[in-house]
């Protein structure tokens, strides 16, 4: 898998970089986890601070366009990215007896 960063925009308000990259691969489209590991290595960041927004791949193509947000820290990501409804409901529900 070869990852090439096409566009990198700094968003100072949310303390993140908005990344658009192109991924070239041989077999199946890489998973979000694989692309996050590759981005973390390329940008010298931690995988916990990266949010994968979208992987756009066409049928039969061996390239895909990746959209991701790279936060300055995992704590900043936790402040900005909303939790999913299932996790919020599980945290607020009383413990079963």
C-alpha cells in the first residue's frame, strides 16, 4: 500500500489537520485501521489522534481517495468528535443489579 498526501489544511480552531490523500493498493481496498496506521507513520502522529472520514474507491480501480482528520492529541479528539449514541446511552444507563 502506497499513501501519498495530496492536500493538507490546517484548522487552528479545532486544532487539527484535514488531510486528503491517495492510496494505491494491489488487492482489496485497505481497511480504515490500515490507512490510519500508515497516516500515523507518515505524519509522526498517534493512531488514537486520527479520525478516518471517508475512503472513496471506484469499482475495479487500484487507487482510492482518503479523507481524514489528524488532531494534535487524543484528548483534543475526544473534545471535538461527538460520541456515538450507543456509547452515550451505555455510559448514562444505571448499572444492572
